[in-house]
C-alpha cells in the first residue's frame, strides 16, 4: 500500500489535481534528473516532447523499481520542458497524465536548455517507497 496521500485544497481552485501530498513515516527517495536516454546513452526521439516524456517516465519507473517503488509511490514530480511554446507544456502534461493512474503533485516548468543535444524533456521525483 502506498505511503503517499494526495491532498486537494478547500480554498484554492479545484483544477482536478492534488496541490500537495502527505507521506507516512519511512524512507524517501529523491531522484536526480531523469533524461530520455536509451541504454547506450543516446537521446530518444530528439525534439519530440511526447516520446521523451514517455522515455523519461520509463527510465523513472526503472529507478523507482530498483528501490521497490512504483508511480503510485511518487509524492512529487517535476517535469522540465525545453520548448518555446506554452502548448508544449500542455502536450507534456497530457503525456504525463497518460502514464499515471492518479497524478501526483506535479510542477511543469519551461526551461531554456537541457544537457543533451536534442533533449527537450527531463523529470525528477520524490517518492516514498513501501517500508520493507
């Protein structure tokens, strides 16, 4: 059972997403930036926001799984999109939403540049793995 409880707000606009999460006592997992890289270190689908969201989340799932966690254990997700249009953030949000049964509190952020040529998406997360 997940240790993460997603919270709405009684005073803020109901945007259909949680504003915060509460985690019961236990270990927390903080990831580094997760890039859309394949097993050889090459950028997957250069310039493609949706494909890179999927690749980043696939890589995130692998990192979480190594620590006994799943997407249901994510307490906070940050998505960085290096594109110039607000619409690209919306496209990224739709791709993230398609991968989560219930979206955790998520920050979508437009940035100027990311580390790899052709990279337009990166994610990081805070998760609460189940206690052993």
